[in-house]
C-alpha cells in the first residue's frame, strides 16, 4: 500500500493493524485529520555527518548569547541528565522528578544571562539546527490540505518558531505548545512563561489547552510523531478520537530501547534522519498516491 513502509529503517509491531488504521483514516478524508508532532529530534535531525545536531536549548548553549561559565554549566547538566532521559532501565516515574530538575536548573541559568530577544534570530541562523530531510514537503503538504499541525515541544517556543520561520515553513496551519520566554519591555529575558513543559508532562500540557482540541473536535484522526516515550501522551487532549497512528523516531541507544519503542509506537523509524515515511503516509492519506 505504501512502499516506504518496507524501508529497512521501519519496524512495526503489527503491520496489519497499521494498514487498517491507515485505510480507515484515508477513507474518512483529509478534513478529519490532525497532526501532532514533537520538535527536537523528531522534526529536527538527530545527527548530520556523524555530528549531533542541537536541540532548541542546545542552540542557546552553543551561541554567543551566553557566557563561557554558563555554557559550561549547561553542558554539565546535559551530560548529567541526557543519559538519564534515554536510560531504558529506569521507569518514567523515576525519571520524571529528575527531568523537572534538569529543565528548572537550565531555565534558572538561562534567565541570569540577560538574553536579548532581538539576538535570537541570529543565534538560530548561526546554529547547526537542521530540520529532517523532506521537511518542505511535510509542512507544505499539510498547509496545502489545510491539515492542522500542532508542534508540541518541551524545547523553547521562541527558538523553534525561529527555526521553522527561517526554513520558510511557519505556515498558518501550524500551532505551537512550548516553553516561551518572557522578555521585559527592553527585550531582555526575565523568566519563562506559564507552566513548564518537560518531556514527561505533555499530557498535563495538553489538558491546559483544551480550547485548541475543542476547535479541532471534528478531526477524529490523529497522526502523532515523536522521539521519546513521553511524546506518546501528546494527543491525550484530543476529543472524540477515532484513530491514532503513532510514529516514533528511535535515534539513540537503538538495541536497548528497540523493544519499548516497538511496543508503544505503531511505526518505529530506526536511525532514519528523514521524513520520508511520514511524508509517504501523508500523501496516501490525502489521496495523492
Ligand atoms: P522536545 O520535546 O521538543 O523533544 O524537547 C525536549 C528536548 O530538549 C529533550 O530531548 C531534552 C532537550 N534538552 C536539552 O537539550 N537541553 C536542556 O537544557 C534541556 C532542559 C532539554
Ligand atoms: Mg524530542
């Protein structure tokens, strides 16, 4: 049905069930579909030419907007907490307070840096951030078919918006839930707005935005894209859901984590730096196949 599902990077627990979901969603039509996607390491690349690509936070970590001392501290936090984030031997319950610790400490350090709003665009422009290959088709096709795309990120909203803006794909069908910076009247970072979103409270984040899901309540069919097991709860706010197809990128520690990803995501993309499979699915769902 979709030849790309036979790509070597694709793993499926139950390929027949995937076909059933896809057929049901395709028959219902593109006006019943909404897409909910994580940002860092899902819409952006994990690595390029053997080198890790930055997350929203890393774009700041590597920029000229912070001092050397701050850079050291943020790197230390990354070296401490990232191995915990991807540690398959610990439960989400065990990791959750540690992730809150990571985000809280990182944001406290960033807020002390007096980062200026008008310098964010340059920091993003000078960074190595890269959307996955095929991003243009992904964003443009969703826009063309008026399919809403919710980008649900524990990264930094101001940074991720700038990434998609500079890539020319911040179309009007895109909505973002993320951590936004709070600047004072002179444009200096003073705090982060609202409730913190970290990788394991996306369910709570979704529940705070019921208005968005209310507006989209006629769209019963959800395509979910993520790279962390925490991303699986991003669609928990969707009302009257009929079908959900969950696509997970497995970027790191593949052997250890393969089983848990195949158990929880319908389609797992192993070390696949492209949006080829999600794009093939979108083309199928919109009758372009
Ligand atoms: P996501 O929800 O868009 O994937 O964003 C979360 C990612 O951000 C997660 O993989 C961890 C990463 N992160 C950093 O790289 N540096 C930091 O300081 C923090 C708090 C998170
Ligand atoms: Mg992610």
